[in-house]
C-alpha cells in the first residue's frame, strides 16, 4: 500500500474495532552522517528509518502504539492492541482530536525541501569536511588539534491523518556542516566550534566562513583568566542569547502553564519585559528550520506573537493544553511516533533592534561579553538563572581578554526587564535565535 492508503486502512479498521477517534502519523526518511578527524574518516553512517504511530481515543481513554514494520499483518495486530489498550487506560476529559472545522493546511508557500541534497555523493561530502577541517587547522599555529569536522543530512516525509478527515503530507530536508578545534598556549588547551545548518544545501555558510569562525572562536579563549566577583553589564552574543530564549520557550508552553511550572504563569497581558523586546514563534517562515504547513494534530501552522512590546500576549498550546486552560490551540502541537502531542516552538526568535554589536559593546565601560554558558542552572518556576560561563571582558568599550571559570547569575524576569540595547544582527541559524543584546546588570561570581 502507498503511505496514504496505509493511513486510510488504519483509520477505517480502528473505527470498526470500536475506536471513537483515531489519528496516524508516518515518518519516512533517509539520513547520512560523516565525521572526519585529522583528515581521516572516523564515522560514516547511512540509514533509511521509517515508522508509524497510531493513537486511539475511546471513551476519553487514549492509547498509542508504534512500529517500523509496515506489513499488513503487523499493522492489523497493532490496531487490535491499540484499541484494546484504550479500553483499559484512565479516562481524561480533555483527550481528543481537534474540531474538524479547525483543521487544514496553512495558506502559505514554504521552502522546506531541497531535492539537490539527495544527489550529493558521499565522496563530495567527505571532500567538503576534509577541506573544512584543513581551513580551520591552518588558520593559526596555536591550533594544534581537531575534534573533527562533520556532515549530516536528512530527507524526510511526514504524514498525519485522522478520523475527522484530515490528511497532510510534507517533505523536509536539512543539511549541516560543523567543525570543532583545539588550540594550545602555555600548556593550556581550549576548544570551540562553529557550524551551519539549513534546509537547502546552497544556503549553507561557505567553508571558509565556517572554518575561520571555528578557529577564531577557539583561539580567542587562549589566556583566559578568572574574573573578580562583581555586578556588571553583560552583553549576550547571539549564541548565548539563543540559549536564553530557549529557557523562555520552555515556560511559555501550555504544558508548563497547566502544571504551574512557569515563571510566566498568570502573566498574560502583563508587561514582563522592556517595551523593545518582541518574541515571535513563526511556523510559516519561508525556509525556517521549524516551518511547516500544519502542526502535528492537523491544525494550520501560524505566526504566534508571544511577547509584543514587552507584553506577554500568548502561550503556545496544542489541543489538549488549550482545553485544560480553557483557551484555543495556537497550532503548536508536536509529537513523535509513540507520544501524545504536546506544544513546542517552531522558529522562535527575538526581533532585531537598532544597534550594531559594535555599538552595544562600545556602550560598556566595564563588563562582560558572554560567549558560552554551561549546565542547566535555571529554575522554571522562579526564573532564577545561574550558569557556569565563559566570555571576553569589555573595558572602555573594547573587547580585551578572555575570562572563564565563573558563574553569571540573575533572574530571567529581571533580565527581561533590564535589557537596555538589542542588536540588529539577528540571523536564523538554530530554530531559536536572538541578536546580540545587553542586560543592565548581572552578578559575576569569580574570585
């Protein structure tokens, strides 16, 4: 059977067996991963995984099963077991598919699939990452070793169908290049990396840019010292800014809200940040890494303005969390083959501001340019933020010397209300992205 026929077969048979509602998800993909270190291939894998998941709802009881075996006898057995399981699980009044009238595809054009990726030969992929590693290694004589360069790609089909008549199918592609290097000076070693990941092969950063950026990020850490304990302005570089946004993303999800595990609980329509701060979750970005025409329940994907001029305007909800919170889904459902849908971000970002990174750094007389953070150190309920960190010290508006072995601490709500400058250097690299920005003051705990 074709994939669409498989979904129709499962839905029809599950309803016949006594299910009230059914949905089916199917994933089929081809993937490759190659690692090279010091010019030699360390790993080369190619795979073509596929699988399907069945969700049955019966008397508000839910069961989910999955398989990678698409034979008819296996699917028949899975349908029977799923319907039986749904008869004995606990009932949940909020269980169920979305309303039929709410489902459909977004009226948008997305660039989510690049057929050229499947045509790139293994030899070309290997040549690319060997050249990438060579560029990085030759940048500076203090770069003495490599943790490897890597290529990865995937081409996939994602299908969702349900008993209310929805059927959606979308093809996705993705490819990435990365390089990790080691530099040494005075018997002290430092490592860092850089990467580029896109939907389209021709949108990747060029090899020189990736290799030189990885090298610069590595050697700039040499000679790092431990800073004094103090309260100073902190400039977040885009990578650490994106990590900061990911902590906010965790607590705007409906699952965090109804469990009361969010420092943004009960703050809808309140001023939670400076008026210059705007956060958006855009599922319809033309070639965004998280873009899609429909969410994982069959609702049209959309643009959700989460924080507008510092005011919290929306949580991100799927059908279940929307029902629990007496709200409406924001088309934010995400799921795997063997899991219930739950809300998640798509392309989540902070809108760019008006200042260049140089202007932001130049505004700091004595402070920190934060380039890396370690371990979790964030309390989702209180917003307390404490991270092991690395960076470069700013003196009289200039980057001076690297610093490490310290923590940077504050509270996320305080941080959002004390952002004083937002950069104009927003780039969409990760799926969660921020420009450079400055926070008025944070606590540095060093020596």
